C-alpha cells in the first residue's frame, strides 16, 4: 500500500480492531457517550483473516443478502488481496464485542421481503454481536451490508475523520441512500444515484421454450481470448471500471468452470452466462452477456437457464442474480426462467466536494463494488 494513500495504515485501526474515540465534547453527535449510532462501534482493518474471524459467521448467516461480500471475500482469499486493484482492501465490522445471545437476542429482522434475511430494512439481525460490515477494494467504492440510519451516519463520521475518500457506495436501496446522505453531510461530496438493481433468487427453474438453435457448453482454455474480450466489452457497455484484467478474469473463470457459452449449431459462441464459486451455499449468476449484434434471439436466456441448472446440480442451496431495474427486458426474462425478487439495491457516485479534509476522490465508475454481477454491474443480454 502506498504511504500517501488516503487508506494508508496510519488511518486504520490495527488488525485487532480497536475502536476510535467519539466526541465527548459534543453529547449530541454520533460517537458521544450514550448515542445510538457511535463511530466507536465500527472497527476497521486491512487484515482479511481478522475481518473474517469477527464477521465470517455474520456473513454466512444470510447468504442471499450477503452474496456480494461473500463472493468478494472468497475471491480475495483464493486469488490474493490485489485481485481488484493495487491497494490493500479495507474492511469494517459494526459491533461484535458481545458474544451472540448476550446483546438482547438476535435483534430480529426488519424490512424487505427476502425470506427473513433483513435486506433493505432498518436493521440486519445480529450474529455474535455483529450487526453490519463494509468492505472496499480500491480503486472501487465502498460496499455496505444493511444498516440503520444511525449506524450509516456513524460510519460516515468514522471514515471522514480518518481521511478516507472513495468514489461511491453500493448497498441495499435504503442503506445506500442513508450512507450517501451521511457522507454528503460529513464531506460535502455530492451523491448521484447511478444504478438501481434488483436481487433475484431462483425458485423453480423453467428453461425457455422453444430454445434457440444450438447448445450450451462449459468454457475451455481455448476460449480465453474470447472471454477476455467479452468481459472488457461488458464492462465498457455497462459503464463500469473493470474489476480486474480481462485475461486474469478469464483464467479464473476457466479454472472453476465458471462460464457457460451458448453456441450456434456451427459451433460459434454467441452468449455467455457466468457464475461465482459456491460460498456459504449460494452461487450468483454473473455476468450475462451477448454481443450487441446478436441480442434479441434468446441466446442469453438459454445460457442463463443452463448455468442456473448447473448451479443447482452442483448442490447450491441458493442461486441468485442481479438485474438492472431500468431494463424491463432482462427483468422479465429472468422471472420467466424462474427467478423471484429478493431486494432492491442502489449505487451512488460521489462528485467532488471540498469537505473538511480536502477534496473527495473523483467518481471512477458505477462498478463500485469491485465485483462483476453485483450492484454496479448489469446484464447485457
């Protein structure tokens, strides 16, 4: 990590997660004694193992709600800390000091209709005292699990005071909006809503009928150049900063058979549907891409159905995907295949503002989560 980075070790707590003092001189501010949303409750680190020791059980307890952090953390563990960028990732945990069952129960699940997982509501249920996390994989923005308004503000206070700057935030709709407002108050950075997405869960797979001519096949090493090119085209068309080098992305997907191609009867690939490795019983279909000149022929739907079938056959308890809410075609397609809504997500970019600690980072892209197929990236089918 560069010493002049705004996320340099001097601005972070140690791997043991000590807290940052609040402002006892201002009893009404978050972080002061007795406040409901305290920066003291947020613990930051660059140590992935320390983060997982504290928050791993919380993340695994709600695999659909936490699909993006689960898959990002899994990728960091398998492929190294710099798979998404040259700077070290940053992690944060809300709470976790009190053993589970000693913090007034599990806190209940509020908001959203996602099978009791608490996405999009005011408070995610606690596990082991943890009630929220965030991560950031620079140069991408910050990703948050579901938070209350008070806890979102407390996080903004903590990060702004430590000199952190980032290009945007991604989270469930209510949490993203709450943090964007809080970040604007603390830094004068102007938030701009750039992406609205919906998370879907597969209930009963219904392959499209009739299927387009051709067949599905799992990607092979010979497809590397095609995958790299399609990944870069995909990123460009959704306006996202590529999460990683196209060739490296292709290699990782080939290694775990994480792409299904649909090809015409003469063997020409015409669409791809990817899937993340299984983590905590969930697999997320991502990305789905068809070159522009080949769209509207059913190729993406056929590839997605086959990838979904393979995910189920592998033993995944849940198969998920994100769609762009501005695209009724893809939302209709996936619902016809058998996907049902879980929760809505949003991405905000932060425009430059002077703030109390200097200018904010310029917005880099809508791909703030640093992982394809999560909030900030959309299907191109």
